[in-house]
C-alpha cells in the first residue's frame, strides 16, 4: 500500500486559520470557546504524505493478504481526556483510500471518557491497516496536548487570565501542536517570528537597549504587528512601557512582585499611551510552574505563557478496533 496521488477531500470542518496570534481578551474555557478549524493546506497534506511514507516505506508487506477486502473499524479512548486530531485522521486515511467513509462521533476539543467511541471508518482494509499507526500517533500526541492544556486552563478559571503557548514546539508539528493547544482552551502566542516582534535579552544586549530596539522594530514592522518586550526587572518593564511596547513579558517575577508591579505599569501606560501600538498594554507572565497558576492568576496580568502543554504532556491513549471484514 502506497500513498495515492489523489487529493484528500476536505470536510466542512476545515476552514482558514488566521496567523493573527493570540487575543488575551477573548472568552476563556473549552466549554465556551469556538474551536479553531485546521486548514488542510498543500504543505500540510505533503507532510501527511511524508509521515505515511515513513511508516509504509516501499509498501506494506501485509497488504496482499487484504487485497480486494473492505473493512470497518472504530476508534476508542482508552483514558479520559480531550480529543484532538479526528478530522486530520480522516484526511490521512483518505490519502490512502479516497473513497473511505468516515464518521466523527466526537469533535476536536471535546472531553472524552475511557472507552468512548470517537469515530467510525469503512473502507479499503489494506488502507485502514496501513494508515492506522500514523493516524493514531498524531491524534494521541495532539490529544495529549489538548488534555494537558485543558487541565491548566481549568486552574485559571474565573481569573480572566488566558493561557498561551510558546514557540517550543516539535519541528514540523508547530501548526498541529498549536491547534491542539487551542482545542484545549488555550490561545496561541506567536506562530512564528513573522507574527510579532518579541525583543528578548539577546536583542536588547546587542541593540543598545530597550528604547533603540523598539524604535528600530517600529520603523520597519508592518501595522498592526505587536512589539513585545521581555523584562526581567521592574526597571526593564517600565522602560518597555515608556518605549511604547504593546506587551511586556514579565519573566520569572514572583506573584507578590507582580501584584505590586502590575498597577504601576498600567498607570504608566495610561500616562503615556501605547505609542504606535495596536491597543491596550498587555501584561504577560512567563516562567510559571503549573502549581503556581492560581497565584499568578490573581496578580492582574492578562496572559500566562508556558511551554508545558507541548513539552511535558503525555500522549492520550487511543486505540483503533477492527470489525469483521466485509466482502
């Protein structure tokens, strides 16, 4: 079984996804959020083909045993969590069998119970066998991220603080991993270096400081690109506000320090306005351990960014169960 050249059929669940980055003031929580849909672009389709080819290689040696057979299968959750990757799995299977019939029983971003059916498949038996492992691997990875994100978002419930991801993603999987974060109720920070200008300690050390760095970026960045400045001290945070940063990333400040600092920064921003910016000042905390989320949520910040859902989450155990082969 090889990956066919036939183009996968898109479903109504796939629509365009903006690169606008995070919105810290959007409504929170997987129960109320609108799940972002994932576009199956030519680039993503090419990646799916490559991932299938990685497993299938020169051809599945078991395929002759299933030649001409049709099969039925279904997916189940083997643990509680948040499901993610169902529509992606259907597209992947249809690269192997364009006539495959699939029915999603659970939408991406939905909580699932152990033993719950997630989708049903009916198609070429050899295609189902050949695509099983790649499809499950992707969905288990993404569901693990969505599950971990949902748990962290729950810690912030009622605080008004959003949970954002970072650029610490697996090369080649960024769009999918960030999609999984959104399915878990989080928001995406930057999808890439072209989404927003984030000035970190290396930029500031090499460019002559916060003021010159912000001015240099403002001179060339397109409107309304955000300028974010990372600050490790109160002096740096105030300098960032004075320079007109749209957002200040407060790195490794304690909750106690933030409770005192946040009102000062907002007052300073109100005095000066956000010069050349795209809206009200956004205050973001990073370097926050999961067990500290609730404390940081009470400091008056807008956003907490963390790589934990992507870098520390275990896969959610899923399984594909085969039913009797149809003639």
